[in-house]
C-alpha cells in the first residue's frame, strides 16, 4: 500500500490518496504553495514503521529537521514538507469519523405543515360553500313565486333567508385570513425545513418521503439517522 501526500490545488488543504480514494485534511488554505500536489509517499513496512519518499526531485522534505529523499520513519518522527516546513500531521492518515444526525424531528415539521395546509384549505372550501347557499334559497323563492303565487309569502321568506345568508357569507369572507395563514404556514415551514447540522434549506426534498430516501445531507454530507 502506498499513500500519496500533497497539496489540494482547489482548497489548499492536505491531500491524501489512499487505496485510490482521495480526501482532504485540515483547514482550507492551510498548506503552503511550496508543497506540491504529489509531494511524498508513505509505505508501511510493519511494526509501526514507514518509508517516506520524495516523489519529485524538486520537492523538499525534512525528517526531524534534516532534509531527506527517502527514509524509514515512525509516527514519533516529525515530517515537514517544503521550505516553509509545513508540519505533516499523522492524524491525516486516520479514516475520518462518519458523523450522523437524527432527522426524525423533521417528520413532525412536515406533518405540522401538511395538517395546517389541510385545515386552511378546508376552511376556504367551507367559505366557498356559504357563497353558494344564498343563491339556492333565492332560486327556490323565485320558483315558488312563479309556480304558486298564492304562497308568495313563503317565497319572500326564502328570499329573506337568502339575503341573511348572503350577509353572513360576506361577514365570513371579511374575517377570512386564509391567504395570510397559508403564507405564514409556508414561511414557518421554510424556516424549520433545514438540515439539523448545517442549517441549509432542504428545498431539494419536496416531501418527507423523498427526504427519507436520502442517505446524507447534499450540502454538509452528514449521514442521516432515520
């Protein structure tokens, strides 16, 4: 096994290539430019020993302050890369811990959003129904007046009921804040529908079902525990 150590060109972090898999270590912009992309290789020889080797004759590598081309080392030795003496951290060889985060609380966020949406829509339908009731009573009154003029009083009663219901319908519509409630419900959902780790909006997941099918946050890459 050979591990290649160098500088990541995009992020200027320490680049580690192990078993064909590439990953970065440390903070962005932490590795100086005199560390090359493929600066050294590390090969384990057993019993905690490694062979460190320059991969380019222009590379500069120090072990315990002495410039080397190839040398047997252990993890107690200090390896520095480049003339800037960038200190290699042996922790870079450790496999990164897989971080997980519980996304089950997001189900409550989704359920609450959906239930509020249903309740508001049902109230809108109810108000729409009240708008049609006065028309029915008015038509019935007109029908009675046309078919049986002798009971015109009943026709006028139905017309009066229609008028009262019309006024009640106008009152219900004047008190209807459903449009604002829908907007507030959406805003509350957008505020809470975020990754629990990085707080990035999860607008790419349009439902809890789609979110549950994902293994990790597409932004911070934290694994989801479901």
